[in-house]
């Protein structure tokens, strides 16, 4: 298995991004600087920061400090936590002069004042720098004055006692600052802190100070904004650089939450604020298909019984010693391994064969996200190990193929689980569909035109009168594939992947997938932050907010989009009334309208919902979402046919009438 923590070993080909960051820091003309390393959750931001840190630590003229605001959240004001941590690191240096220690003492005293100020400081800091406009936003003195008054009340005003103050604090002076100091004095205090901080670095002989701030997007909105303000107001002095790793969208969201009273478009407020505070944005790109395949191959090579020197040689060949002609190519595979190593170990050869099978699908389905890729592979290995502990031998490639269906088409995965459980591990409908896509030409008598797009030929499924669902069936023609197998991705991609599953007993594979399946009721796979954000946005009361969420839906990976649909499905299963406008079913229809490739999963889900709870409006919704696409219309007809034979009389009549219109 592979650690899910950040790493300073480059398996992602990020050397050019590392160079972009360090080139700014090594150019004195560009300092002081704030550098934003932006990327989605799991894109490799933390690993990139570790690589930058490793590069910088090799330079004796650079002092690198790290700060994780998430660790301090809930314990202390974010501004003072950041400033105090930096001072602590500088105080730990053994070669500080007496003058440096004196300056350090003054700075500690100012930080202690700020801690006592509490809420007042939050308003005064921003206002003292020229109001929110000083940070790139519009605002006024009223907010700062209100914050100061609130803080005075919350700290007890004159009733507070010196025992509450931090050690070494001049409480009388702090009280005066809290109650009497004007905004002009506050601004002077900020300038003096910054001046003293610059003097401390000079006296401590720190030529370049680099502060790396990671996991900022895990913090509460207030903490995010306060950390950025601390950099801008107090610490932005010559010869300093601040590198901030975060999801850009979450920082913008934090700004909107922190300043809800600001006029104008909220999205623009977050963007403008971030542009003021981050001078050099560097965005971590998604991995393309060749990069994803290289990454997966390198992960397997890491665990492929290689000596450290052999792995280093492979990694250099893959991500270090490549020219422009290899940028869009797979830079490490079995052929390259053979060229570098001579003989490829059997375990590595087996793993590289598996990577060749699943990498293209993962690259497309996970939008090139390294963390999601690693979690997929770790789940694969965990299930293999669980099986081995029970003396069960699972084929790695069979399990990987099933897991691709689980990740990208979870509703179809559940239906396959049900089918194999009912049929002794070998579903005949799956065998029929695989056979119809075999390179062998079927006999003419067994071939009927497919009902899906692309005119793909199918052999008839197992005889099952109960599965007849269209008028063509009654005419003696072959019935279409079950709804769960009619999804275009399943028919054109998944079924064609090796190995074939028709002769495999699938029961042990699904036994070790029960963490996902539960009792075949289905439990939502863990949602990424982007998928969680989408779920929250879909249930916003504001129609504009919901529409904004739907507009962003196209940016989600296939796996995240499927996970959102699955989360909505879980909510629908728990609803009593699917027909009201704010229902999860309504939100699911909105989601499918935006992500049309999920229509097959939507139909598969509805086919498993007892028709007694399905509102008649679902008939219209299904037809509308199918649109003019022939494949989706055929899927809709199958579902409507099922409803037309059900026990819900109102739904039955509506479905029958709609079927006649579609025929």
C-alpha cells in the first residue's frame, strides 16, 4: 500500500512547479512576496510544498519555517498564532545577539496585547491598515468600532483581572489600548511591529525567511482570513516570502463568509481579496492520461521488489530526464522498465500490466487527481489482503475491473451485486452482454439490432419472461439489456475491458466489498471536499446559489459527480414525499440535467425504488431528462414500461400514456 501523506519524492513530474516557486524566492528583487500554491483537494499541493522545502533547505542562506493553522484552530487567535510561531522558531536560534533578544521581547509583548484584545483586534487590525479597503476591499470604521465594543463587553471591561492576562503582559497598557487607543495609534502600532520584525531578521542574520503555510483551506473561514491578514499587516517585510498551499475556491468562500455585508458580487469580493494578498499564484494542474499512467506505474514500481538504486533510476527516467518530446507521452511503462532494469521482476511486471488496463479509465474518471487514484489503489490492495487473510485468492485484475464500476457507476455496481447474489455469482445477463461484444462474429440468427446509440450488436440475454419490458418483446424480438447494463460507458468501455467476468464466480469479490454495499442498500462512498460542497450547494435555499452550484458541476470528475448522485440517492431513499419542490429527488433531477452522462445511473436507481413511493411527476421528469438522445430515450422507455406494469395505479396510467407517445 501507499502512504496518503505528502512526500518530497517527485512521482508527479512537478519539478517545473518547484522551479517556479524557488525562482521567485531566489530573486531578491521580487521580495517580499506571497506565493499561492493552488489546487484541488488531493492534487499534490502538500507534496509540492515538501519538494520546495527540500530544495530551499539545501541553501544555507534561507531559513524555512512551517506553519499549520489547522493545528491552532479553536485554541488561539489565528494572527497571534502565526506571529508567535515564527517568533518561537527565531527565539530557538542559538546565535541571537542581546539586541535581537531585546527586539524579540518587544514583539512578544505586542503579541500578548493582541491576545487580550481578542475580538477588538479582529476589527482594529483591518481598520488600522486603512479599513477593509487597505486589504483590497470596501468597508468602513463602523465594523471595527462595533468589533471593539463587542470585545470590551466580552472581556468584562473594567471587571477583567490581571490574572487573566498572558505572562509578562502589562495589563494596564493593554486595557488602555483596548478602550482608548485611536485608529491612528493602532496603525502606528502595526508599523512599529513590522519595523521591529524586520530589525529582528537583520540582527538574527536571516538573509531570506520563507514561511510555508499548508492546509489553510481546512480551517474555518475566519481563521483563513486572519492568517492572510497577519501576513499582510505584520510580517510582510523585506527578504521574506510566504508560500500558501490551499484550494483557491475555499479561500474565496472564506472571504465571502467573513465579510457578508460587503456590496457587489460576492464571487468578485473573494477574487479581489485574494488577488491583493497573493502576488504570485501557481496552480497545480490535473494529471493528463499519460501523466496518470506514469504516476500509477511509479507507485507500483515503488512497491515492486526493487532496490532503492533501481527505483531511483526508474524515477529519474520517468520524471527528471525527459525532454519536450516526452511531455505528452507515458514516460514509464514495462518497456522503459525493461530498458532501465534489464529484467523486470515478476511482481512489477504483473502490476504494470494492471496499470496499463486501469490507468486510462482512472485518468478520465478521477480528473487526474493523485489522491483519489492512490485511495483507489489502496482499497484494491486492502481487499486483496483481507481475502488473503481468509485464504481466498482474488484475481487482481478482476477486482480492479469491478472497482472501476463501483467508483464510476455505483448504482449499476449495486444491481450487479444483486444479480450475482441471486444467480450463484455468475449473472447470465452480464455473460450475454460480454458475449455480444466479443471480437468473434455472432451467428446471424442470434443477432438483433441494439437499442442503444452506435448500433452495437447484442446477443439475446438469458430467457427471462419477467424481464420483457417493451412492445418489441411481445413481438418475439430479443429484449434489451437490463437498465443497469444499458449505460453507454458500461457498454462501450467497461464491458470491453479485460478480463471477461462471465466465467468468474463473483461472490467472493462482492463479499469483500461489503464496506461499500452494506446490506445491498448502498452506503455513499466518501465524498471529496468538492463533492461535499456540491451537495451543500444543491440544498441552498437561494435559487441563485443552487444555480451557481449546477454551473460548477461540469468541473467535477466523473467519480465525484457519481458520488454526488449516490449521496442524493441515499437521501431520496429516506424521503417520505418525493414530490415536493425541495425534495432530494428534485435536486437529483437538477443534477442529472447538468451531468447528462449520469442519466443511466439515475434510471437504474429509479428502477430499484418501490413504485408506491414514486410521484407521478417522475414520469415527466424522466422524459424531459432523456431529451432527444436515442440511447437515453430507450432507457426511459424501459423504466416507463416497468412502471406501467406496477401497482401504483396513478403512476401506471401516466407511464402507459407516456410510453405510447414515445413509441
